[in-house]
């Protein structure tokens, strides 16, 4: 089965939030106005507002890569999981 390119797996969501929180903790600019100081919580807020500036390339066993539509994936995740991460 090939996973749709506009849906994220739970592993991709964890990777997005984790990678973005690492970027924030290392001094990357925060893309959302918030009083929150914890990098993980800031990354979750950015995820919920669909402004995470990261691209996902999904690799298949054949060695082929496809680029995932992260914006549509986040929107679908929020709809199907009631906004929970």
C-alpha cells in the first residue's frame, strides 16, 4: 500500500514537531506570536497553525523518493485528529 501524499503518518508528525523544536532551541526564528517559551510547545503551535517550514521526502523500498505536500498533510491531520498532536 502506498500512503497518500496529502496525509501524514504519526511518525512524520513526530518528526516535524521534533525537528522544528530543535531548530527553535538552536535559535531559529519563531514564526508565530506566543508567550510560550518551551520549543516543543512553540513547534506544536506552529504545527496547529500550519506554518512549519519543513519539507518531507518519503522514500520507498525501490529507492524512489516523493515530496509530500506538508500543508495539505497538516490540514488533513488536524481535521482527522480534532486538532490534537
